[in-house]
C-alpha cells in the first residue's frame, strides 16, 4: 500500500510538471497550427513551455485572434501583443466563366468594395463578371472590412452560414461563380507552397492601369508572394495576428515574443504571414 501511495504521488508530480510545460492556445482556428510549428525550434533552444492548440477553450493561457491593424481594447488584466501581419486576397473558382479576363485585368483594391459590400455600386466600379460572394463573418472578415473602411454588417454572403474556412474553400471549388477572400495559409498548400486545387487568386491591379503587368503577377507561389510583399512593402487588405495573455503571465511570456521577433520569421513566412519587423 505504501508503495502504491508513493507511485500515485510520483505520478501526480510528473503530471503537474507536464501540465506546467505548455501554453494552451485557443482562438481563431486558422492561426493555431502556426503556434505548433514554433514548438520544435523552441524546444531545441531550451524553452520550458511549448504551445498546445485547443479549440474553444475559455481557460486557455493564450487567445490568438486575427485583428484589424488598430487593436481593440484589451480586457482589464490582459495584454494584447501583435506577432505577425496577415494579408487577405480575393479568390475565385478556377473555372469561372470569365477567368481569362479576370486574370488579365485583375481588380483594384477599392473595387473590392463593390463586390464584397452591399450598396457600393457608386464606388466607381460595377463588376462585368457575375459572382456568387461567399464570406464568413469571422475575425478575418473584421480585418478585411476594417482595412477597406467598411462596416462588416454590410459584408455580402450569398450562402447560408459557413462554419469554417475548410467548408468555405470547398464551396468555392464547387461553385464556378464563387468569389471570396482568404489568407495565404488557407490559399496555399503548406507542403508545396502552390495554390490549392480548384481556386485561383484574383490579382490586384496595383497601378490601376486596367491590366495585370508582369511585375503584378506574383501569386502562383507562396514564397514568391511573401518575398514580393516584403520587398516592395505592397499594401493589400490586411490585419494582424494578435495574442491576448494575462498581465500576470506576460512578464514570462515576453521572452517568447522576443524569440518570435528575432528568430520566428522563417516559420511565419512559410505559414503565409508577414513578419512585423
């Protein structure tokens, strides 16, 4: 019996140590895999806590959210920290009837308003192509709307409630008239860096000359996209990856933030986001 008690106590100590060796992360689902990709290099450098992604966990240590560039006010006792920049790109079905013209002419950033927001026919652009607009009123949509200075309540969605990004992508691949906006982590295959099957990025006409010039066509590969956005500081609809953590824990967590800023760029870029520095 005494041996059994010792074993139980020892197991409890080990279990507690394991529980203390992680930061649970919850929040916007498409962000969570990035934190797990930080784990291996963090472990190699001797960090004692690794990240564990959890779904809809109100007791998580960290909440990761896609936010606009101007952060909303944090709750009392909590601190918000931006870790990366997220761009949002218009995406269409590869078999859209006007795909050839769409890829040749592209679209201006301000023209996105006429497609994605209600009652914007006076924005100076009426699409020549027909679109079925598929969107989700989630965190990414808040950032997209904020960048374009539009109210998310006027965001168009020609489909019933779409639960997650995987379903959204699936719907776009099945509807030849579909258009949506997505971040690169959802657009590009994580292993190949190429655009996922059935969807195509609608290129942005950066100089507003009505055609996509060779230097505006950089969307076929994730690495090329990120390098071009970094090099020329191109402004596309975007927001931030922001974490919220208690102020009590922030002093310790700050060394993780410093590591992300100093050494996390390759992981962030491979995921499809942009470093802040």
